């Protein structure tokens, strides 16, 4: 059935009429709004308006069932990007109307890599990126508050509150993890500070390792020093310190299974309560040879014991 219709007045009903191509509505102020049928439609299609009216401005019918043509009211979001946007950028609401969207600096690429994030729940996040937007070698990674990325040298990793942030960190390849870790560090390289307030005295040293709360190396320019444990402090280069002054026992987990040193890598010297004990295969020529109290030596015929400074006694060895 096809009826010719030119105009329908206000509040008049239109039923059973086929309209060709478009329906035009004229507003009270003389403007017109048209609903135009798609020219590429290949079959009949029905659009059923929602059973109730819209609940907010800028809502339009959105089809929920392609077969029946059922629809519901949905917000029509207008973009405020002036027709342009950043590829793969996260879309954000513009103001509080719920009707306008805007571009974003945060980008998620097709491989899932996220770039453009500056802070996360108040923590600053920064890092150098290569041409593909991914962290590359020779760069820095900073996650934490009050850390100025512009003052941090390359290849440093700083994670935590006020990490390495008392001054500019010109050094490279340092790793500081924990609140205030490496706070005084301004130079040096290849230092590792793990734990809250780790390495409070380290300033410019190299190749040092501090693990544990307030673990430290002093005087601050050490090389290859290691301090492990709460308050452990190394004061010499090329030194390893385990624990603090309150530690009374260092023991293995199991009895009778742990050696100190090995045949291939023997311990050089052992100092026992201030006395050097040095076990070595050598012949002590005289009873006044140079030696420290507690040193033990032996050869094929005798065992020698240094009983005082430069004082030796020996006992003959025999077979049986």
C-alpha cells in the first residue's frame, strides 16, 4: 500500500503509510529534522522505539535486537576533538555532562604497550622510551613520589617514595628499591640498594650492595662493599658484612652439612676473637719466625703453633 502524503499537522496520527526515502519534521522555530532511509538496504527492516521516553538529554534509540528492531535509549556522545584524535589513545569524558569526549595522552598500542602515564595513584612514573615507545637499554625507570626524572642519569632504576631524590643522581646503572633507598646517592655506578632507608650514607661509591632496612656502606664512597641485614654496615672496600651488632649466632639451616670454603677455594685467614688463625702448609724455620698468636702451620714432619707474637712451638708427627 502506498499513499501520497505531503504534510501532517501537529498531534495528527500517521498509520499504515509508506513514506519514500525520508521523513522530515519541522520544528516550531522553522527548522527541520529528517530521518532518511539507508540507500544500501537489501531487505525490509523495522525500528521499534523504546516503550518509555528518554531519561536524559542527548539520548537516541540504540538497536538492541537486529532481528526485531527493538531499541533502548542511549546517550549520544559528542566528541570535542574537532574531528581529529590520537591513534590508540584512551578516550576521556570532557567535563561532567556525559555527552562529550576528548583525546588523551595515554596510548595503548596494538601489542598492549602503554605509554603516556605520568602518575599512578599519586606515584610518579617516568622512563625513557625507544622509537617504538618501549623501554630500551641505556634508559631509566622511575616509579615513586618526589623524584625528578630530569635529574636522574641513564640506566638507573628507582622505585619507591623519595628514592634517590635528595639531589641529582648523575651516576648510572644504579638500582634503588624502597622508601628513601639511596636517598643521598648522587654519583657512582652499579650500586644496589634494597629496603627502606637502605644505603643512607652512600654518596658516590661503585659496585656496592645493601640489602635490608638501614643497611649501609661508609664512609660513602666505598667500592665493592656488601652489607646484608637490618642495620648491617660495611666500612671497608671489598668487604661483606652480615647482620648488625645484635647478631650473636651465624648458623646453617641443617647440622653437619655446611663448610666454610672448599678444597678448590680455601679460606685464607680466620680471625677468632681478635686472633688471626692461619692454617698453612709451610715449615717454620726457627722458634722466633714472624707470626701472629693462634696461627697454625704444618709440614711433613711437624705441626707448628704460634703461641705469642713471633713465638713458635712444634710437635713431631708420626705414623702408626
